C-alpha cells in the first residue's frame, strides 16, 4: 500500500509541474501580447499626433489670408520608431471631389499601422520628415520641405598627409546633414572613408592620391555641397639619395650630410638604433633636399641602416648606408724611448688601426707609417 501511495504522489506531482508550466507559458504569451498591443497603441497614437499637426497647419493656412507662411518641423522618429508621410492631391473621395488625402504610416517591418486624414481642398505639395513650410498664395495652400542650408567647411585637421592615403582627418564646419545617410567627402575627386559624422564634425580617412594640394568637397545627402579649395595637401614620403661621409666612430660626433627629397622640418634621423642630433633641414620647406646632422654613439660597430622620418610619420630607409667603426686603441710602444734627432724605428700595438692613419709623438709627426694587415700594429 505504501509503495502505491508513493507512485500516485509522484504522478500527481508530475502532472502539477506540467500544469504549472503550461499555465506559465500561457501567462507569458498573454503578457507579451499585451506589451506588443500596448506598444502598437502607443505608436498609433503618435502617428495620430503627427497627422494632427499636419492637418492643423494646413487648416490654419487655408483659413488665413493670402501671403500666410509658417514653418514647422516633423520629428525624425517617433520614440525611435520610423514612419513615413504621403499626400495624395486631387482625389475623389465619395461624393467629394478634389480632396487631399494625408497618410501617416509605419515603416517598421511587419507592422501595418496607417492614419489617414482628409485635408481641405486646394492643399497641395509634399512633406519631409524634418523642417517644412506651409504657404498660402492665390487661395492655394502649399506644403513643402523647408530648404536646408548647404554645408560649410571651416577647417581640415591635419591639412596634409601621405600620398598613400590612410590619414585620419577631422573636418569642422556646420550644417552637415546626416539624414538619411552621412555626408560624403572627396579629396581631389577621390572619395574618403567617413567613419563618423555629426552636424559640425566629420571624421574621415583619406584615400591615396598624387602629391600636391587638392580640393576637399563635403556633399550632404540632399546634394548641396561645399568646396574647400586646396584644403588638403598630399605629401610624398621622404627619399634618401646619399649620406656623406658614410662611416664614423662608434663614439659619435661625426658630422654628416644626407641628400634626397621631401625632407620636412622637424624630421628625425636614426642610424641603426642611434638617433642623430643637431638635425637641420635645408630651407626649402616641405620639398627639402639636404639634411645636416651629427651622429650619436653606437654600442656596436658595422654597417647600419639610415632612417629619415618626417613629422607626418612617413619615412625612408637607406640600408647599410653608414658604418660605425671603433676608435683606435694603443696598448704599447716599443721601444719607449729614442734620440731627439729622430730616426728611431718604433712598433705600436693596439687595435682598430686603419690604413692611412697618422702617428704623432708630442708635436712631432712620425714618418714611414705602415699598418699591419690585421689592423693591430703599425711601425
């Protein structure tokens, strides 16, 4: 008997769980349906509000004297939801001829809501979501979009960049229209990539273009545009032709001259990993052709790449163009004495002796100097 009671209790519990689950599903569905219905009712009420505004504007104008003008603005969205407006002119409605039908409808997917109104006869035109104007002339009421001002560009920053493109530019100004899409920007007729836009700032990445100053054109979605003449200058990367001398001590301090093209004031020169000092660009500006500088010390000897980097980030590398050499070191001199008359043969040992070096003892310059092939001794 006890086992039977336990089995019956388990079955009853399972049925209760199933019943509660089914009840919860029905409740959730009903609540969701109520929420959707409430949302649709709210949306429909907002559509009616827009229709009321337009009908009121048209009726006031129709009842006014010729010459009446008034502007009004329709919101971009209704609580974040899209909508559309249409006006059908000169329509037969029942026994009423030449009536104007106003339609304010949802454009939300799978939502079919539409509000229609009959406007007074002799009301013509079209409306846009945004600024509009209503006028009455010779008994005719006209609804139309209020002409928007064209965009204005006040500055482009930075105003120069690489011919390779890829420069992030901020364009400042006013009346940049972002409905239904962002403005477009061209540099010398080539479209840039707009990354963000507000009514007064456009961020855009420049396209590649040949060197030189180009016009920057901002075009709003309504077709109005502004041209900033020579608003952006494309600058080629620097190029290195030669470096003189092409070797120097690891101690640094070697004056060097670099020739090439498109050197900009404020550039940097790096030899290997050592940054040169006292850098001066020839005074012909962005098209500089000569750099003078002084080498810094290097921990290692050998051939090093020479890198010139302009302030705009563009750079040029001349591979293995400068060789750092260790300075000579003297270990001993044999013999370490001799006649004031001179003529004493001597041998100097050490390291990093180069062919063509000179030897001075005091103020006297030694003669017949020969460096051994290994660069470690000379006579």
